[in-house]
């Protein structure tokens, strides 16, 4: 299996380069919608080329497209659903990239650089590599459904809604989500928990229009200052997230994340402290975390001496397992409204949301995955970690198919720098994880046949 995947890697790099070239950010205010549509068409054609049947581009309720296909296996074999997404985060400051963000580029360190290389266009190629290897080594032992989402990064829930409206479409015995990552390169890891998330847009208004700061400053209520005070109330002096009524002192019981490793992975500047208290794993995987994603205010260049009439911010709240997202949103909105100073007018809008997720790692599919990862990674044992990020679809699938086993693997290890500039994928990880997934499909089929 490993030799087959190794021989397929040059083709995989060519295909990943083609897919990375699509500027498929699912936000028409930033990039044309046609970029996502073209990426979806590319994915659909790739599935047809692999022999998938019933390939369809699904128009989901949020106005985006996801791609589905079915690859039938032997009669009576279990069904495995493979998931990835082709939409990507915006490139941020393109000038800060060492290489063009939408051009897959070989780095001197051996990594392949480009937006989506790891998250999660590379995840789709991982699935294709695994399927090709399995078919060349005895044939497909299971039926495979593939779903490739088009709006995961925006958190708008289009595929979740579509799945609820068509519950039979994604039904499977086991689901492999290819959107997580090893704890670090070379250490085989499955992700057992995901934080949920919500995005909240906050608007503060105080005046009918901007005023001269010399004539009115000192008494006129400044909307930008009011917004900053409100945002500051969401963290205490140590940097812990503070949302009135939301528990924020939970402990992580799984593998640790040494602080020195985290500082290196996060590229924290020398002398700069970390946020919060408790173990790093507590803060990343077991507790809520608020982040101010953006503020609408005048830039420094061209600023005028004015008291601002209005200001706006976008807030992200990551929500740990055990906390309901709707309750967390309710508490976040109430906190914001109660902490706006000077009786300023405030309005809020929920932009996206997703429930946290927790997997059962004692299930048979995890046993098969542990054996596959150990073989692919030269005898190393599978590790179990959490992930601070969110994959909203996981909870929808868990609710729709409660008997299905859900596993999370992928290419987003710390060096990948997903969501940041200079995102990259280690081709060795792509190769090893494709081998592991291929071995898993075979082992899972044998396991299912043995218990039938």
C-alpha cells in the first residue's frame, strides 16, 4: 500500500496545485462566487474520474455548493463517508506571504505552500490517494460516499441544513472527517473533541454623526471607545475568557500540550506571555475562547480629529464540549449588552454557529484506525487529542446518524499554519495519512466481516 501511494504522489501534487489555484473563499464580498463554483466543478470531475456514481453539485441553503458522490463496494459491505471541504480562509495580507497564496509552491523545507494546501483541499487529495491505493491493491472493500463542503470556513451551515433535509444522503456506518491534524508532524493522532463556535457582529452607536474632537471631545460619547471597553470586558486581567454565566475553568483529561511546545508552535514572541491560566490543553480544548476578529474603524492613515458616531466589531466565541451553543450565544449577547458603557446603543447579529463535538474513541472503527496509523507511522501508537477549532457538520452528522462512528484525522498539524499566512502541507504527512486511510478501509471491512 505504501509503495502505491508513494508512486501516486507526483500526480497528487499536480492535482493539489490545480485545486489550490481556485480562490475559493465562500464570501462574495471578497472573491467572486465563480471561484467556488469552479472549484466545486473541479471536485465533481475528480470524483467522476475515480468512478463515483450519482455525482452531484448540491445547492445548499446558504447559497453555496457542496459536492457528493457514491463509489459502491461489495454487496453487504459497510459504508464509509469521507468528508473534506474545498472552501478556504481568505489569504489575509497577500504581501506577507513568502509565496503566492493561490499557487502551490515547493518550499526549501520540503513543504508545499498555498492557501488550502492543508485545510482542506489537501484533505480531499488524501481521500483520493487512499481510494486509488485501495483499488490498486485488491479492490475497494467498502462502499464509499464522498462529501466535499463549500462553506465550512464561513460557518453558515448550508451543508448541515441540506443533510437534515435529505437524511439518507450521507447515511454511513463510519464517517472519516479529513479536516483535523496530527498533534505534530510524524505523530499519528486522532481528534476526539472539537469546540463549537459562534460569530457575533456587534454595532455600537452614540451620535447622529462624527464630531470635531476639539469642539466636542471630552463630553460627547465616543462609539469606538465604548466598543473597545465592551470588548475588553470579555477577558480578565490574566487573559481568561469572561462571559457572564459561562463556565471557564474546565480541565482537559487527555494528552498534555507542554507550554514550551505551544509557544514554538504558535510562534509566540520572546518575552510575551500566554493568555489565561491552567494548562495549555485546558485553555485550547476544554474552555471557551473569545477572539476579536475585526473592528470597523478609520485607519491611522487619513484619520481625522473626530469623535466617532458608530463602531462595529466581529467576535468569535469557541465553545467547549458540554456547553450548548445556543446557551453560549444567549450568554454572550447578554454580556455584550450589559457591558456597553454610557448607555450607548448596541445591536448584535449572530453570523454563524456550530455545536461542540465529542467522539467515542472506544468504538471498533477507532481500533481499526489505531492499527492503520501504527503501520503507516512505523509502529508509533495512535494518540488522542482535542482541537480548539470547529467543524460544525460533525454534530449534525452525529445527530442524524447516532450509530455511526466518527473519526477525525487530517493534515492540519501545527507547522501547517492553517488560517494564517504561509499555510503549507508536509507531503510526507499527506503520504502517510493516505496510507493509513487506505489500510483503515481494508481493516475496517475485515473487522466488519468478522463480526457479521
